[in-house]
């Protein structure tokens, strides 16, 4: 069983360094500022709504994590401490299916394509495996074909379509060996899981902490 440290350094495709760590209650200002930086397309893809801001209740919900039923990994820029945050991925246990959790991920537009979404989702898999989850469910807008297709290349299956939303079910991967398929996406995902399995606790006293 791979046990991830709660904070680790991860080098991205462009060789920049991200700190991946559990979200904390003190992260509310990061969420507020990070949301400001999201395009309307990204907001709509994540929340299925044209939100102008996150409400106080949403900010509390997104940052008050119990790490048992609700897990959230965030990414910070170690090379640019003034950037509030690069992205976040979370799962929340489904009340009626105790070994299934709803998954969602958001990367700020300027940080997309650098491997962060992949890395944060891989962190979610390892955390979920350690916590005994079997699968993720993920609702994706039918218009967000890129993400829905990517999840399917990583082994997710379509569980249903309803009102413009595709529901996917994705078996939790406890490690690289559990990733099915020979697509490039699957290969990258396996490599990321292998790198994470070697990750050490980040101990740097850095301004982004
Ligand atoms: C969808 C989203 C989370 C993707 O995150 P991202 O950080 O841009 O994605 P990544 O950079 O990790 O992956 C992009 C591609 O790069 C590839 N990649 C990642 N790391 C790589 C690496 N080290 N080497 C080579 N390729 C790599 C991935 O495999 C992926 O390829 P694919 O599309 O062919 O599968 C992001 O675009 C986003 O937040 N969108 C708005 C909100 C949203 O749609 N959320 C989903 C619904 S909850």
C-alpha cells in the first residue's frame, strides 16, 4: 500500500516545481484569489454554473476537510510564492455508496496542460486506495469532451447520461499496476503514480507553506 506524505514536491512538465499538499482551513484566501483567476469556461466546467464568486459557505466547505469522508489536494507554485494556488482536486464520500466518492478537479487556466491535473488526480487515487475506497464517480458536462474522454483513456467507464451531464465511474488505482490500457494518457498516469510512490514529505520552510 502506498502511503503518500501530506505534502510533497512534484516537478511539472516545464520543470517548474509544485508543492502538492492537503488543503487546510487557512487556505480560504487562496481559494478566493484562485477562483478570481479562473476563466468562465473553467468555472462552468467545474460548477455547471456561471458563478461570479464562491460564497462564504462554499469557501468553508472547500477548506474544512476531514481527510476521511472528504479529501482535497491542492497545488502551490514553489517557484512563484505570490501565486495563490494552481489547482485543487477533491473527493467526497457518497452517502449511499460508502466505498464510492465523487471526484472533482480544477486547475487555473494559466497552469493547465503542465501535468497538474494528472498529478492531483493521482494523489486522490492513492489517498482513496489507502482509505479503502473502490471507485470514484465523476459528473462531467457533455460539452467538456476533452476531460470525459481523458478519464475514459485512464480507465473510467460511462455510467449514464442525464440532462447534458455524463456520469463516469472510475475504479480507484492503488498504484501504477492498476492503471488499464496502453494509451499515452494511461502511460503518463502510470509514470506519475510511480513518481508519487517515491515521494518524500516536503519539509521546506517556504513562503508558500
Ligand atoms: C480538466 C483539467 C482538470 C485538466 O487539468 P490539466 O492540468 O490541464 O491536465 P494535465 O496537464 O495533467 O493533462 C493534460 C495532458 O497532458 C498529459 N500529461 C500530463 N503530464 C504529462 C507528462 N509529464 N508528460 C507528458 N504528458 C503529460 C496528460 O496525459 C494529458 O494528455 P491527454 O489529454 O492526452 O490525456 C483542467 O483543464 C481544468 O481544470 N479544467 C476546468 C475544470 C474542469 O473541467 N474540471 C473537470 C470537471 S470536475
